[in-house]
C-alpha cells in the first residue's frame, strides 16, 4: 500500500483544483448522494455530536437493548488540532472547497468559518 503524508493544505488544494468527478463516490457532494430535498429523513446525525444522535435514535428505536458507542476520543483537543491545520490553508483554497461543497455546508448547518469548530 502507498502511504501519503499530505498536509491539510496540500489535500484541500488537490480537492479544490482536481476533477473529483473522476474519483470514487466518497468525494461526491453529500447533497447529490442523499436526495436531501426529495426524501423525508427521520434522523440526521452529525459526527461532531455522535453521542447525542446515538442517544436519540437508540431511545426511539432500540430502547430495550444494550447498545453503546465505543469510548469517545477527546473531541475538544481534536478540534483545536483541526482548527490549527485549517488556519494554515490559503483562503483562496478554502473558498474553492466551500464553493464545491456549498450545498453540503448549507444543508448540514455548517459554517465556513474555522472558528465555529467547537
């Protein structure tokens, strides 16, 4: 296996400037994969708040079972690491990535401001 050690900036530059349509479905904007406006979803969870989403779904669908999530990592420390990495990326590249995934940002309720990562 080939291991790449790209920086966050290099990765986002590749994402912003290349034709991601030729990549696998992972790089397709979420908006195009989910039919967000055509399907009525019962639950939409966010990785950033997995515990709350899991508790809601478990309580409504699997109340009498012993389901649990694996132990969580230190989300606050991880978010500070992510903020630091994004601060090194030129705003022109961040703007291109945002433009490509703008519908995902809007539908997901995400801000394009790095300071909003909590």
